C-alpha cells in the first residue's frame, strides 16, 4: 500500500527515492506517482508526495559497485 511523505527543504527526486525506497533507481516510479510535481527539481519543505509500492527485487545488477550499496 502506498504511503505519504512530507518533503524537507532541499529534497530531490533521487534523494527521496533513496531514502524511502532504498535506491535512486526508483526515482521514475516516484515521479510517475506524483505527476503534479513532475517539474520540481528541488523541493521546499512539507510537499506531500505519494511513495508508491515498488518491487524491491528489481534493482538492476548493472549498476556500478558504488551505486549498488552491497560493497561488491
């Protein structure tokens, strides 16, 4: 079930995806769930966003090691 997130000053799509979903890879899913804010690059505080349900097993294996977070 999707949940809500209130932004903090300076949040960006990739940062929110990383903090809330575990990977910036899910940034597109996050943007698609919040079309009214699609043009926002840097958020002000207290913008209410929907954090969609994502398949956490779908992170790509082709990411470079420093992006994978698994130390490999």
